[in-house]
């Protein structure tokens, strides 16, 4: 059944993506898009209540949840902080789409932080960054700090996530710096979390970073371009409906 579902998802997604690529827009009718009678004035969009964004650690001890607990669609995101392709996703329109869908309550994003690039490239930057992000989660600042780190990601080959750099970047997040946070960064307080998170990544079936899954099903890279915001949001909605 899992294989059959993936086939159906890929076929449906591919059909819609033809429209996306041909027209340059998402072929979904959303409220307020004026898709009704052309002679009928469009009603102003109804005000929407603000969505409560919650950051928490899942019971598995490795998954960082960001978004409304009531979100029906869960997007799992596997990342290594030194990965340049992760930076491409997070700082481009794909990342913008994920943040927008989180803030509207449409999805919750669940992060698994890998650190395998340290072993391949040398150094401990991925581990240090993951530890610092875990410390930021304790302060309720994970998402803000996560975005700052990707916006200033050092070159992949440079072990740039040093204690000094991580603390400097944390200074850009209001209310994050403090004795407890600084000590957690410099003392690798969450080393156990970092090790367990890498193990969770290794056993997840993810082929690399970034990997995006929607309600447990991976996005086929041949079908869904996760780096393009319109395409990514369309694929997520299609897979959520499947």
C-alpha cells in the first residue's frame, strides 16, 4: 500500500506541476482569489485569528516541533547546519513557503538535526550548531535562531560554527543571550541530544539533507522541487490530501 500511495502521489503531483511550470503560478483556488462570477465584486477576506506558534521537543527526545499543535499536516525536515543545500532551501522561496504555512496554521514543521558533515569535512561545527539550537529551544527561540544561523551560514568546508560565532549570532535574537544559554553553548550541554539526533537521522530513511517528508511520505525530488516556494507548497497540499 505504501508503494501504491507514493505512485498516486507522484502522478497527481506531476500533473499539477505541469500547470505550475507552464503558468508560473500555483493552480489552486484559494478564498479571496476572485474565482467566482466575474460580475460579482469579490468580498474582502475575513480576518483570521493569529495562530499560536509553539516550539517543543517531541517525546522521542530528538524531534523539534515548530508550529500549531492543532496543525493537521506535519512536514518533517532533516537538515545538517553545515549543508549548503539546506541553506539554499531555508533562505530561498522554499523556506519562505514553509514559514508562511506554519504561521497560518496549515502545517507544523518537525526538525531532525543531523551532524554527519563533521565526520566528512572535519571539525565539530554541525554538532555545535545543533547543540546551540537545542539550547535556543529551551528559551523558546529555536525558529528565530535557526533562521539567523542559516542566513549567516559559513562555507561548508570551513568549520565556522565556533562557540564565538554561535554566541555572536545569538546576539541577533532578542532575549536569547544570557548566562544559561551561553554556558550551554560553550559547554556542549546537549551533547546527548546531538548524538541521538544524528542517530535518528541515520535511521529515518532520509537519503541526504535536506529531506522533506509530508505526513511521513518523502517528496520525490524528481517531482517536487523543494527549493521553489510555489512548487513546494503545492506538493505539500497535494500530499496532505492524498
